[in-house]
């Protein structure tokens, strides 16, 4: 085992956040020695490569949140990166439609948030909606988001990986984190000595953070996201169509997504998973994870925190293709629901749960000190936010030095 691997910065996790932070670090400190360790054989093997590829606009999130600030800027920066590197951006836009008076209240709240967040967003009536997306159906009003787009997340991550390699940043694959020993990070194949460690480990970020004295109040509860692909020859929609979400939880509901290649899919589910990499069958099963997650999901079910019982039951029913496809019918005038007949590979949302309040954390959470920084709850729209959030993290790390408290410093700094 190699023991002489010394770096200025060691990043844990070769997903979109680990790589964009490395990208910004290299711009800020060109001579810095930077390495990224990854337990898999390539980048973006989990959430970063399995997400929808939607570049969100930034109107869902409360104006005082990190998500609100970095989604708008991240959308712009991600598009710039893609265009500078020949990656296709599908400017398919998005509409959010309502079904009744009650949903109109939430729709107007989204409009308010969008305006406060500085997002280009328009409230349109039914006639105006038909000019944007003729097949969309709404009650009185809808929201139109012209800056929403889609990209291929795997392509983005592979191009970014090659860019980092060209800049001299080293990747260590098949090198999963085992433990911390003083200033050393021990993996399956190497021992690293780093001046500063940045934890972007996604599904395991909370566990690694505890080794450094953080994340005591949190645990990750995994939720499985699945999509159904449309197999028909005639495209029923050409714009992303979303329902009005429940603003009390972080899930956006079943919606239509147009991929960067022009395919149409509906989803995702938000099924409670039973271990962290519970993608399919018993693959990657770990008994200790199963017992821990069942314990917390049992508490959520018993106390019915954030209406967990209803959520769990409604998600279980989505395993039935006919039922799942039927949920998307209310968003459009007509579609052959039977053509949504192909399950796409699952993704897992690494959703952070506050163990004390039993509430899902809605925003990104960043903890750290003079030795390390830990990015927790990097869930949607983290892919959209990635370049903007990474730039902020690097700027604040350099500005604050040993006083790393990014959550507090967020409110006292200007826009990126």
C-alpha cells in the first residue's frame, strides 16, 4: 500500500460536486496538488450519472436557501461549460401546471419565489400555455420557465473528468474511503496525507463526516428514483411538464422530461429504499445499512413524520407501470399511457434526515473546520448548482481560512 501520497487537497467522491470543486480549486490555486479518490472504477457511477439531466431554473426554493442562490447561477455556468466543450444542451424549457384552486395558491407562491430569486419566469393563462406546449393542460394559469434545459449528465461528467486530468488533477479509482487516521486518509489501496480534505461522497457523506467530528445530527435516508421511457413514434410533448409540487417536501412529483437526445420519460418515483445502493434486487445489499435504515424508516412511519405513511404507500403503488403512467395523464390533454413501457435504470437520492426532528433537510448543508469540509444533502438540484456552488465553496474556503462555516457566511457575501 502506497503511503507517500501527499496532496494539498484530497476530494472524496468523483461525482459532479467533487469534480467541480476540484475544477474551481485548480483555477484559484494553479500550483495546488489535488487528488480525487473514488470507490468505483469511473466517475459519476451514482447520483451524478443517474439523474434526469434537467438544468433547473431556480424558482422552487425559498429565497433564503442555498438552493435558491446557486440554481440560477449554476444553470448559466453549466450551460457555458457545455457549450465551450461541445456538449449538447436541449433548450426544451418547462411549464408547471395546476389542477385546482388549491394548487393555484402554490403556483403563485412559486412565482413569488422565482421573482425573489431573480429567475426568468412567467405566469401564463390557458391560451398562452397552448402556444408554448399545445398538449399541456392546466387550471386557469401555469408557470413558464424558458431557461430550464436538459443535458446528458454522464457526458458532462466524462468531459469534466478529462479536463481535470489535463490540468494535472489525479484520480484514484477503486480506492474507496476506509477511515481517517490523524492527518491521513486510508483507502483500500492507498494512504493519503492531505492538507485539506473535502468530502463529496454522496450516499456516504454523512458517515465519512462523522469520522471528522461532523454530521452528528444527521443520517442519510435513500429514496429510489425510477423513470418510464416513452416508446411511441409520435412525440406527445416537446416541453418539460411538471405538476405543482408539495412545498413541504423536496420531491417534485411525477412529470414529463425531454432528454438531451429528445426522448420522453415520466417520473421519478421517490420510493423509500432499504439500503444505500438499493438499485435493483439484492445488489449491493449491506445488512448494517438495512438495519439502520429500517430503524429510521420505522420511526418515520410510526410517527408519520412529514406524512411519511402516505408517501410510502403512494410510492409503492408506482411499481405498477399502468398506475405510474396514469399519474402523468392529468398533466396533458392526451397521451397513449401504454407507450410508457420501459423502466430506465434507477437512481438513489441521498436525502439527509435530521435525526432529532425527523424532518427531511430541504437545503444543502456544509460543515467543516481547518482540516476538512463536508458537503451534506447534495441532492437535486445539486447537478444544476454544481459549478456555482463549487465556486462559492472554494472562494469562501480561501477567504475564511481556518474559520470554515459556509452556512453562516452565505448570508454575508455577495452573489457569485
